[in-house]
């Protein structure tokens, strides 16, 4: 065995070969040191082999942790997954001693948790499954394993409730997972793009989350959840527009307070999409929609600006988009301070230099703040883009163009599908039929 492995891993200095012998037998072991837990190798192989009280061959035959490997082609894959290969009496055994580097109890980083569970998913699939099964202790929870990536060999787990899941969605997910052909896969965002395919959507149709309570809630609604090894985020599908607008705190807060916050989010979306375009429309085409005093106030604030309103809008939006990207890319400890100071200085300097009006600074601030109200980041990033087509239309057609653009957006949303399910489904609810496993009724 060792001679064949030396040929396969000729240039690898981190693969270890050991020859052990006691009074009864001799064995050869091989493993890749960085991928294995040395304590496991010592406790389950070396120490039991050196003790004569219990024959090691009996342990190999009775302990299910030691699996016989009959296919030589699997040796390389097993070693790369952190297994130890053991040759005893011309029989090859594999023992899983893989070392998993992960945070034991990670806290939520992207989705803030005010109430409810504070724990997030882990990079270790076993820890993530422990969290999900603890919150969803149902015997109907099914777990399917897949592997994606010809080089990375990334393990994928698909979770669903077999009594509540939609069979058509489940079949579609299985087909897509088996048809993916890539070399490397490391992140949930990569898998999201592969599942969506070549279609370019304006809105995200797959929800990525790190919260196990959101996952358990999604499974109870008949959705499919996909976990990746080495990634703290899970994929939920199918997803609707209202799933992205739903924060888990909505399930924990008081009824009327929750409804107020939901209204605030939808109002914020309308503001961040339409406000720059409406500013251009009113200033350039339709000042009559405001009262005379407000129209004169806006015109007076723009008296020193030497170019049209749409140039002013593009300058300020470019500045705010740059600040947002800087806040994401800068180190955590200086990002918020640098962007806050930069935004204040740039805004005040631009106004004093006569490059933009004071009204435009207010509009830009409202747009930026409103965009941050959205609970899920993927939808927040999509909404950031949607205002620019409306701005382009408003330059030529004013308020009429903005109204037509909003109608096009709504029509597009109503026509959008997430794994065959309507993206704007409001009242449809998946409910299992009594006595029929895997069957779903839509109310």
C-alpha cells in the first residue's frame, strides 16, 4: 500500500507512512498530517495496537469506525478527506480522523439577532446539523448528501421535511445538484449562481442565511435547505420577495410594532428606488406638483449649481456608493469611522463648493439610510441597482417615465419564479395533506 501511495503523492512531504508491529501482527498506516487529528490516530490506532489485552484485529473487525476499502481508486480521495488508511493482513481499512477547524459556537455576524437564538451556523456540518435538529426535532426531517466539485469535493447536505416538501421543487433541486459540473466550490454564493444558472435576475431568487431559527421555520413551510461544508451560510429555496423582507424578530415582537416595522421597510424600498428619479423629474419637468413655496425653495438651493439635476444626482450617488463599498471592504475597526467622517466631509464640501444643492444631500441621505432597512443583504444589494434605470428614464420622460418604470418592475416581479414557484406569492401557503408523505396542497 505505502509504495503505491508514494507514487500517487510523490511531491507531498506532509503525507506520513508508519510501520507498526507487535507480538501478533504488523500493520502499515498512511495519512496526511495537516488533515488529521493526531489525538484520534493515537487513541484509536497506535495505543490499541500496542496493547496486547485486546487483539487489534478484533477491533478492526468489530468496530464500525474502521471500514474496509476494496476499491483502490478511493485511496487518494479518502486520504484527502482526512482518513487514515490501515493495511492489516493484506486488507485495507479506513478510519476517519479528519481535523475540522471551525468556531464551536459562532455568533450571528451578518443578520443581527436582537431576540431569539443568538447562535449562527458553523463551518462544521455536524455542528450545523446539531443546531437545526435541536430546533426542528421531527422524524420527518430528511438529510441527503451530495458532492460538488471535481477538485474541491465539497460535501453538500440537502435538508427537507419529507411530509411538507413540494415534490416538484425537491426533484428540481436534485436535478440541479447532480448536473452541476465545476472544479471548485467553497461558498454559498457560488452555489446560488450555479443553481440559478445563466438567467440574469434583477432580484435574488434564493435566500442565503446564517440563522438556524430561520432555517427551521423554512423547513416547516416545506422549503429545501442546502448546507455546505466549510461555509457558515445555508441556502433556502424556493424563496419569495416577502421572505427577503421578513426579519426573524417579526416573529418575536408585539403584533402592532411588527406591522409598523414591516410598513417601514416597504416604504423605505419605495423611497430608495424612486426618490432620486422623482427629484430629477420634479426639478426638470414637473415643479408644479409641489407647493409654490417648496418649489421656490428647491430652485433657490440649486441656484448656484452649474449643471442639470441628473448630473448632480449622479455625483452624489457615486459618492454614496463609493462610501458603502468602502465600509464593506475596509477593516472592521476603522470602516465605520472612516466612512462616516468621509461622508460628512464630502457632503459639506460639495455643498459649499456649489457642486450639489442642500436638497440633494438630504435626498442622498434618505436613499442610503432607506436601503439599509432591508433585513437580508442580497435583496439590499439588488435594490441599490434598481434606482439607476428609473433615473435614466426620468431624465427623458419625467414623472411619467418613473410611473412606467415602476409598473415594469412590478410586472417583472409578478412574472418571476423561484424554482417554479411564484416570486410574489402572498396568500399561497404550502400545507401537507394528511396521510400523504411528500404531497403538498396549496391553499
